[in-house]
C-alpha cells in the first residue's frame, strides 16, 4: 500500500508514519516544518521520520505547492494543519484558515483530479472541538456542531469540504480526535506543559479552575484508529469520534500525573481560554461498529509513557550539551 501522510513532522503524523514504516508500507511523508509553531522541534522530528525505512520525505506546503504528487497514492492520511484553540484567537486565525481550510481544499481538489480508479481514499483529521461543549451525555457524530473558536470553525469548514468531495466521488473519512496525549505531544498542550513544569519543580500552569473534563486519548489508540480508517471500506464522508469514552477532569488528571511522578505539585491558575469546551466526551459506538476500534490505554499507563518520553528527551539534550 502506498500511503501519503501529511503533517508527518507533527505529533500525530510522526507516530502514524512510524507505525506504517514499522508495518512495511511505503510512505511519502509530507510536511512544511517551517509552518509549525515550533519549527525547531518539527525539523528534528522531520529528520527522524525521514530516516525511517520505507519513508520518502518531501517538504511541501499544502497551501502553495503543486499537490499532484501528494495525491498519487492508495491512501492519503491528512494530519497537517494548525491545531489549537488558544492560538487561533488573534494572529493564529489566519494560520488556521490557511493551513486547515485552504490546505485541505487544495489537497482534496488534487485527489479529485486523479482518474476515478486511481483516486486515493482520504482520511482527514478533524477535532472534538467541532461539537463545542458536550451536553450531559457523550457527543455522537450526528449531534449538531457548535464551534466556539476560530480553530473549531476552521475544522467545521474542513469537514464540509471533505463531505462535499465525498458527494463528488472521493472516499473521504473524518476522524474527530479528542485531546490526544503521549510521547511527542505538542509543547502547547496541557500534559506537555504539566510534565515539563513538574520535572523542573515549577508549579503546574492550569487554565481556569481545572474542572474542565476531557476524553484524553493516548496517541497509540489514535494511531490504531487512523490506520484502521485507512483500510476499512467506510461510507464516504463519514465522521468518526476517536476518543476515550471516559472523560476525566483536568484536576483528576493532575492527581494521576502526580501519583505516577511521585510528587505533590503546586498549581498556578491562569486565565481561562475563550472557546475551550467545559466538557468533551466521546461516544465511540460508531468507531466500534465500523472500525472495531475502542480506546484501550488508561490514563495512568498513558501518562507514564509520556513522562518516560520527556525524561528521555531531557537526557538526550543534556548529552548534546555535554558532547
Ligand atoms: N493533538 C490533538 O489533541 C488533536 C486533537 C484534535 C484534532 N487534531 C488534529 O490532528 C492533526 C494533527 O495534530 P498534531 O497535534 O499532530 O499537530 P502538529 O502541529 O504537531 O502537526 C501538524 C503538522 O502540520 C504541518 N503543517 C502545517 N501547515 C502545513 C502546510 N501548509 N503544509 C504542510 N504541512 C503543514 C506542521 O508543520 C506540523 O508538523 C491536526 O489537523 C489537528 O488539528 C489534533
């Protein structure tokens, strides 16, 4: 299977590329590391991804460059974009429009231009943020969408484009990821900030009062769902929740983190973020039915995994300074 992964220098994209390479697939890895808000980190991940067996890495800006080579695949897994609710207010809004909406529109158009029998299946990253805050029950895929930030609005647009392409004959699938964590998590995300602070002995920076709940989902589970969506015959344009079915409050997650680390961290409260949902809660019935997928990694094991990665990174960086 010839697979294209966009966003391959990113958190989820690098893990998906690694899993495909490990399974012996030929992968065209695509990214524009300079478009990442953390370009130095993206460049380092990009170099690691490019060195994997079976991987060809080609720097491509999806909003500008010729995408015909990117569309020449059996499957395109589209994970490139500008994530994050917080950064999408103000200056980040233009980046969300460019790297989420425009980039996806151009990619889908390139895939649709292929002769019908050569058109790839396209797996597109969406987000739980399209729902807004969940009501007092899990969010189902058919629930009305209520985006509350420029980022969430951009993902609703991405979904519309993918559904329109499906009506025109492209086999698209939308994966609504819920708060992904684990090794290589982005530095702007909560657990990354908490673990770094705890390892430095600093107070943990928490937005708001810590009562918000999330369906925290380990990246290993996210990779499994993404690879399953890449191979299963699915209704074109279908959306699937990819999230842990048990939401946990940020406070409770910090409790688990503290236990795994064996510390009693102080908390530093920061102003709440506009558009940040009070609760995200994934109903995963559809993913179970169509992909045979359910999240398996529990929070304590998943956080232990992420902490091990932060520690390894610190050892690596300390070694680089000594050498
Ligand atoms: N991490 C999460 O919890 C989460 C939750 C919901 C949805 N998502 C979505 O999943 C996808 C991957 O998220 P992530 O956390 O791995 O983000 P990430 O920022 O780590 O990775 C995104 C990658 O896309 C690349 N990119 C940006 N603009 C590009 C362009 N124009 N052309 C080519 N490459 C470009 C960046 O350089 C980066 O490497 C995103 O679409 C995101 O919105 C993530």
